C-alpha cells in the first residue's frame, strides 16, 4: 500500500520535534565541529539533545531513545536539518557503531556502551584506513596479539584519515588477530579507548584546513577481551555491517540534502536578476535530485519494514547522495559567482562534499559493488 | 507513511508481465515495423482487452476495474518493458478514464473496453503516434479535450518504425470537456504513463545488456568483468533506481489529487527521461557493434525510448517546477 502522508502519530511527532528544535537550535550557528573549539560546543549541543531525548529517537527508551519508528526517525531528520540544527559530531557512535552494537554486541556491551553513546559521554571515531590500506581495506596490517597473562589483547600499528580523531575519546576499528589467515579472515573488530597507554593521536588539516583528520598510532596497547565486538576472527563481517550503515540510510538521511536543496533554491531566488536559464535549470535539477533521494529512501524504508535487507544496495545510496551533495554545492558556488572564493557556508560545504565520494569506500569501489552484487556481473579480474 | 506496492498491485503487475512476455516478445514488436504483420499486432490488442486492461482506470460502475493512477504505474512499466507497439497507455491511462468521467457523450467507451476502438493522442502539431492504427484521436490543446475521428491520414516514416505514426488532419469539433482540472488531469496522466513506460524500457535495456556483457568474452574474460563496463552499467542502474520511486510517488499524487501533483509528475518525467536516455546510450555502447545493428533486439527498445523521451516536453516541466519554486520562467533574455 502507498500512503505518502504522515499518520496522525507521525504528524504529532513532527510537530513536537519542530517545536523543540525551533526553541533550541543554536543561533548564530555553532563554529565548525571539526575544530577543537567547535567540537566542544557541539558536544554541549549533543548533551542538550540527549537531555530532551532527541539524540537517538529510534533507540529504546532504556538507552535514552523514544522507540520511534523508522518513519519517525526520517521525520526527525527532516525537521532537524530543515531547522538548521548543527552537524552531528556524535554521528560515528550513533549512526555507525550503535547499529553494529545492536547487531553484534553482547548484552553487557550494549548496556554499557549505548547509553554513553546516546549521551555523548563517549565520542567515537573510526579506525579503518591505514597508510597502506585505503580502498583495499582487507590489506590492513595493524595487529592484535593475545596476551594470556594480562588477559587481553595488545594492539600495534597505525590508523589514519580518522575523522575528528583528535577530539574523540574512543575508536572502533579492525585489527589483524591471525596473521596466517587470508586477507578477509583473521581480522577482529576492537573497541579502544584513545586514553589507553600506548595510543598517540596526531590531528592534521583536511582539505578545508580544519583539524578534522587524525592519525592514530598504537604501540603495545592493552585492551581487555570485552573490547572485541562480534567475536575474534569475525571482524570483516562486523566491519561490513558498519560500512553498510555508513553508505546507506543511517548516516545520510534525505533530511540534510532536502535542506541544502531548499537553501540552494532560496539562494537562486535571491539572485533572480542574474540567473541565466542554464543556471536556473541546474538549480531545478539539483533540487529534483534531492526529491529523488527522499522518494528512494521512503521506498527503501518501506521495504526494510517489510523485512528486506538493503545489503549491497546501500552502495546505491552512497553513490547518489555523495554526488548529489557535490552538485548542490557546485551549483551554489556558480550562483555566487566571484564571491564563491570567499569563506562561506557554501564554500565550506563544497569542500566537505568532496569527501563524500571518497569515504566509506570510494565511489569506484561502490560502482564495482553495485555491478557485481546488485547487477550480478562477473567479478572483476 | 508507507511506500510499497501491495499484494494486489504486485499480482496484477505480474499477470501483465507474464502475458506480455508471452504475447509481446521482440518478434511481435518487429511485426509492427512496416511492412510487418498487422494481424499479429491486432491480436495483441484483443488479448489486452480480454485482460480488461482498457478498463483499468475506468470506475467499476462504468464497466472497468476501478484502479487509480498508483496502480497504473507498475502496469505501464511492463507495457514499456515489452515496448508494446500499440497505443495502450493512451487508451488505457488517458482516454478511457476521460470518457468515463465525462459520461461518454460519443458512446465510445463500450468499444474501448471491448478492444474494438483504439485511441491515440495527438502530439505537437499534426504528428500522431499510432495515428495509422487509431480509430479515434484525443487532442489536448487550448484548455480543451477533444475526441475526434481523423479527416485525412498520411503515413510518416519515424526512427521507431513500430509507432505507426501519421500526420492527421483533425476536425475542430468534438469537445468532450473544457473543465481545466480534467484537461490537466489528462495531460498529467499522459506524462505519468510516458514516465512509467520509460522506466520499463530502461529496465529492458539493462536486462539485455547485463545478459550480454556477462557472456560476451574479449581478452579472455567476460566484458562485464571489466570495470569500465561495470561502472557505466552501475551508473545507468542508479538513474533507473532513483527514478522509479519518483514515478510511483507521482502516480500516488495524481490518484489522491494532492496539491503538488503536477510538480510530482514533472519530477517523475525529468528523472525517468534522463535515466532511460542514459540507459539507451550505455546499452548500445556496452554492446559494441552488435548494439549498433537492427538485427539485434536492443534497437527496438532504444528507439522507443528516444521517441517517448522526446515527447515529454522537458522545458515545460522545468518551467512548471520553476514556477512551483518561485524561480523565473525560462525564455527570458
């Protein structure tokens, strides 16, 4: 059945989210969450969200959520970004690690970690890429060696391009626990406090100059058995669950792109006298792209509620939203003309958008996944 | 909120799909190309009538199935997938519900439902796709809907030879309605039907191409294992996947007469048109020289795609969206 309007319950949810956001969204907007000062301000915001139970609406109440349906979560995201609310610096914990914890965590891990993620007490970053393992993630060499005497694992190696690693408190990532096993086997997913002895974090500038990247070095870092998520040697499978969240719906709901598209249209309206027919059509088509993403995700959510698993189809989302985001921002910069070179939300957004086709597996990797696992083409040699 | 086909919609779609797979294979589409086999094509029309399809969008009390635009989208997608060489969309999705809504003053509806009357829709100017096969022509112009019998008929050679296009001289009488809402609804249904068929055509070309590149070997490997081929097909799929929900949503918007329905139809047309055109180019390129022949079936679907996409009036949809978004209309200095 198709019914594209909010139910009474969804409408109530929307109204109440909108009212709270209208009263609470910081104005003027917070400084970038990818700077040290901005990050701290964002964490304060995250705690306000949590106190009002808006930080993780779709989670169970016992972890600080509202037991909201997937639809209500989409509604919240729409209202959140339409209301100009800040970027979510807790996104790695909430949208990437948490779904993986729900799927693979022990009850003890869930009870301990999920409330702390929701409350922005633990701030998580990812530990995938290494200097010699980017798109080829299975080539990682960071390792974890069992220390029976100490009753845990000793981690060594280096992770890099770790977003907001310089400001976070914890890292989740892949380490090689069986050096004799094949590439995808012998990997284990670890949860590591960045304050542990032997961890060094060095932040450095991304394309936009903010200290949004870090390299994280591990020298004989001891973590307990409880730091393993999803079982020893099962790391690839667990990591792919996280990657699916990162590519798909949970990290990038349509709300933010709809909001960007609406801002783009407002910008075009404000420059109507200088708007060429070509640029007008570019604005319209970019806006249409955001609507297409919304319809696609609605269709996807319905399929998920009917029991379908997005699986490799998450790569379709990732290709679409990452390229849509660039198109929205490039179009805005073209509208701005010579002003485009100044430091504005649009120019910063443009630089940020260029990361989209790279992180969570480059779009070249995503196209190969789509070709082989959605279309069923023969595997690349 | 909910956005999935229900069991009835899926069952009807599958019934149409199975029937067309059997009765409208590529050989039947070829039979519609001149000189062709008019009897075989006419038999297909009768088969569709037996399924009750021409009454799909006609209320039950008028002898139809009483379906809405949402239900028509999956059916029309299958009509596109099979490249049915007959004015099925025009008759089923536009003319029949119009006749029912206006009380059928000319008494045409029984013939339409029985499969003895075919209705084409006049395009721009005097060019009428399926004009050679049509008993009646629906003209949607100047705020009026007219249903007329052509005065004179001149065959036109077209890129897609299975369109039976004609240049027709049409009488100026025959107004069925000048209710602006109903006339707009006809235009929107026609656009929706085109968008849905384009989705189906895109899927057909994708299926053909995926099948071909999976078996065609060069350099000792299936060419579908090469990233250059894989990535083009992934992009083509992306376009189709993101157009489909928009077309379905436009059908729902029409069925529920929402305030944004015309806008939603325009979004659907733009997305489906781009996706299908991209798919056609990609399909031909990924096939290589065999895709550039008329012996291989791909051209049947590519040419239909070009014909339908060209009939959509992209600029008018961009203008409509511009108006909805409060942006300037096109065509200014």
